C-alpha cells in the first residue's frame, strides 16, 4: 500500500467513525417534540378557515410551526388519535371520517356515509388504534340508532352497535381502552359499551332534569371509572355514580346565562373546569369535595361553542376560544393563532408527542381523569 493509499484509508476510517458517532448520538439523544394539532374549520365554531390542520409547539409558547391543508376535508366534528399505529382520525361535514398518517402527513383513507347510514360526530379510538367508535351525531334524529365501529387501519365497517337512541354526540374512551361512554343530545341516558364484545353493557338515565329536555353531553369521567361529569341544558353539570348507575348531584352555576358546553377534569382529578360560553367564562370547581365546590371563574376572550382540555403534564389548559391558560395561575398565557395572527377558534384539538418524527404519546381531547385508583 502506497503512502497516499494509507492516508486515504485513514481518512475513510475517521469519516466512518464520525458518522457512527453521529448515529449513536442521535439514537441516545432522540429529538422529542410536544405538539398540539388543531383542525379547522370547526363545524360548531366558525367557518372562516380553509380545511387544514394547524400544528403548534407547546414548548415554544404555542408557536405555529406548520399548516397542513386538506382540501377534501369539510368542517370538522371530532378528532382522536393512536400512537400505536400513528393515525389521527377526523370526522367532518356530518357525514365523513378520514385517517391521517402522522408520520407521512397524508390522508390514508376516508369514508362517506349516506343519511340512512348515520352521521359522524365526536369519535374515539382504542389505544392500539385498531377500532374507531363513531357516534351518529347530535343532529341525527332519523339515523340507525347505532354506533359505528371501524377498522382503524382500513376504515372498514366492522359493526353497527345498536344503542337504542338518536342524537348520539360525544364518546369517551377509558384509559385501558376496554369501554366507551356515549353521551347523547335529546336523551337522558348515558350508554356504556364494552369494546371487546362491541355491545352495550349498561345504560342509565336521569341526565336532563335540570333542563327542558334530556342531555348527557359533553361529558368526562375519572380514571377509575367511578364517576361521570356531564353537561345538560343549563349552566352546570351532573355528577353520576358509574358503578351504581345513578345520578348523585346537579351542580348549578347561579346567575349565569345560556348553558354549559364543556366539562373537564384536570389530569390529577383535583379540579373540574366548566365552560360557560354565553358569559365568556370558565368556572373552576374543587373536585376533591362531593358535591364539587366552586373555587373561581376565569374570563376568556370570546363566546364560542365551548370546549376545554388539558396537557398531559398539566401545564396548560386549551379552550376552543384559542386561549391557552396556565392551570396553576388561572391566567391566559398564550393564544393559538393562524398565519395572519388571528385567533384559531376550534374545539377539535389533540396533544401529540413525537420522538424522531414518530408519535409516542397522545393526549385526551375529552380531558378525562388520569388516576386509576381512588
């Protein structure tokens, strides 16, 4: 080997070593991003934006980092996602649902359902991403009275679960993925579905005595599945015992206007946050007491449809007004904005953590409690 060949060989070894070290470092120090995905336009919150997904960096002041346009997507109804299969599911236009690949950032399937097949409202998905549960919609008075169960990977209809009610609106998936809680509009029953057998295992009523007609949505549950908190046609919320199947309390907000839409538990289950859109306020309750006791109210920036959820680490609360609130101080600390600096007002948002571009953790858009024991 000549002197020149030896020098070339040594430089090749050094270059290979640098590349190997870079690969090892990338493996040992993966890039992790905490993002908030928001779909627009919101069917219930205004139609001024073109169909798109807005993505915000939670750790960088909720700065807008990307906008992904989806021209085929109509005004959105609901959103859920699975880190296991890397898919996000979006219902839209009252009739349709699509699956969006979070890694490739493209739609992988979409379904349209005729009126007689039922609509598409706020869905939920099992943690493994295998089954998506799609309610027919609060507006649907002549549907099939069924819950659609779709294959998460393909969108294939696996089953129609008879639920016996019209106007099914909001779904809540349990932490372990074993049950779905379905809340309707225009009916006073809460419906519980077993996700292994895909059948109704419990149904009980009484949600609606505080208003002119029955309603059990929006709603949330605690992590141990012993309590449910649900809105009705007044400003306040119900507390129900899920094990016994009975109403425990109605918590009224005195002197408030309109009716509540949006009730959420902080991840540690110490507080209940109640949206009162008409008065542009969020009411905060002490959830460690029963019935829950009012603590304070937070002024928000706009009168919207009403929705609130929390980040996985409890640092932020997101409202459909675009306001980002610090739960510790109860102060607005940021605003979700579009490219022109205008607020993004949508109730369809979900927290997603990516590591090296792949989803690893998914937030809960229905803000259920995260304690599994009491």
